[in-house]
């Protein structure tokens, strides 16, 4: 009895403390209305402008022993925020560059709260010889942005037993804002990337080692399979058939979905890009041990569709489904430039087919049935839709003339047609 009163008092105090924290979060950090409401369709309408930014970033990484100047336009920033919104519907973001600096406004809909609430954030950067946070506000609370940046760097350095966060900040030696653009000066990345690789190899980020072992097994299986001829027109369906046969052998009653997931990841490493191995905690195999060049498999007699299919399946397994859809759509919007391949609903169909394929094979309820059907199939029509009459090769003007914009009724009609074609495939019926 002597302990009951102190314990009751302790729990009452803890409960009161938690209640106060929740009330502070509710009334100070969360708000009843969003500060940003934008149309993602309008934002991604300039997605083709991101091509130049991606080229500059790739050049920065390739030429890592010299410094670079990087320009980011407001249109590029808006397009990337539009991509995030299409991947995460609860997100809304807007960016504005002017002589006084760059202002990023973000609203995030917190769905699982007592009443609809929004986490609103405003970040104001100014011209400086470093990343300088002039102002930061979360909800109704102003925060010391530069101090928080220093604390975050300190914590990252402490966790990694390195100065990697400090190095990352030092890479940016100048930030200059103009109306519509921000100009960054980036110092040579070579030593930073070397240290980053060392940190990644030294720290266990909690990856699934059992999955990595499964992927290694199926990758080794693909490297040694003898029943598939290496030719320029070999269908991806042949590799999938052999993988599913092996997955059936390796599966226990409750592990078919795990074996299928590992098989798909092994397939994208072997028949897509060997560097995907890094994303599952493996060392990338040598190019000579995987498919490349003329030996890349095809779908609908096209190598590019095979790549779209397996990349989307793999990205789905490594990320959120909404992100996979947004990546495929955004890539097509970027291709509308005159030097690109043009917007292709055919490519988008391959992306969505790969997503459906991964969903079906990794669902515990359908994984074993999917194995059984694919293990006896040579025809890709089992899981890949007809691409007949789907528009492709559209530049910006042609896309605008035919569909006006993303999410227009005409655009959604084609998307609905693609979804119907996939839903009718024999694998899923």
C-alpha cells in the first residue's frame, strides 16, 4: 500500500506531461488550414526543365575533383515539388526565388489526428557564402534555423563517428539568389564522396540481411542458368519463368512472397542495372556477369519497355507505391523536350504493369498462385498489356494540344484505359 500512492502520483504526472506536450503540438505546431494549396498538375507542367538540372548534377558527380557552379531555377524547384505532391498526396509545397532570398513553404496534411490538421513550414534562405537559414517557422513557432542546422550536424557526426555532416555543409561555398533562380558554388566532391562511402560501409543502417541473402541466391541462379539463350530478342518472360520455377522450389508455405520479392530484385540487378545491388545492401556484380548491351531482354520486342517494367517493379519494392507511379510519370514529362524521346503512354503502361506485377507477387495471398502461373508461361501477354494505339513520342506542344495538361479528362481517360488493360491480364484473373 505504501508504494501505491507514489506510483499513482508518478503516473498522473507522466500522463499530465504527455497531455501538455500533445496540446502544445496540436495548438502550436499544427494548424487548421494549410498555408500552401497548389496544383501538382500545373507544377509538373515544366518537368522538362529538370533535364538540364539533372545533367548538371551528373556532371558534378562525374567530375568530382573540380568545383562546379549549379543553377536551380524556380521552374525546376516547382516541378520537383510537384513530383513530391504526386508521390505524397498529403504534401503541398511552393518555392519562390527573389533578390531577398529563397522561400520554401510546405504544408503536410496530418491525417491521423483528432480533427484535420496541417503541419505548415516556412524556410527562408538568403545569399551567403554558406547555407544561411534567415528564418524558420513550424506552425506558429519561429525556430533558430542555423542553430538547429548546427545541432543536426553535431548529432549526425556523433552517430557516424565522423565529420560527414560538417563536410556536407562545407561543400557549398556560395549561395546567391536572383529573381527566378539560385546559384550554388560547390567545392570538389571527391574527398566528401570517399568519406561518405566509408561511413555507409561502417554503419549498419538496419537492412534486412535475410533478404540480401535471398537476392544473392537468385542472382547467382540467373548468372548460371543454362536454359535461356543469350540473344538480342530474348523476352523477359523467359527469365521470369525460370525464376518462378526456382522460387517455387525454394518457397515454404508462408515464404512465397519473400522468395518472389528477392527474385524480382535479383532480376533488376541482372537484367536492368547491376548498381541496384547497392540498394539492397550488396556489392554490385561486375558488368561481365550480368546482361548488358545486345543481351538486354525485351518486352513487346522493345528493350526500353523491359527496363521500364523491371525498374518499376524494383522501385515499388524499395519504396512507396505512390513514389513509383510519380517517378514514371515525371520521367515521361521530362522527355517532352525536343531532344528527348517524347511523352510516352506506352512507357507509362510498362511502368504500371511492373508495379502491378510486384504487388501481386509480393502479396502473401496471391504470391504462390503467381509463382504457379508464371512458372509454366512463355508468353509475356500473361502479365504485360497490349500497347496498341497508346500515344507516344509527344513533345511539349503535341502533348498540350492533345491533353491540355496532366490530370485533364483526356489524360485521365488514357490512364484509365491502361489500368483496365492491366486489370484484364490473365495473371490477375
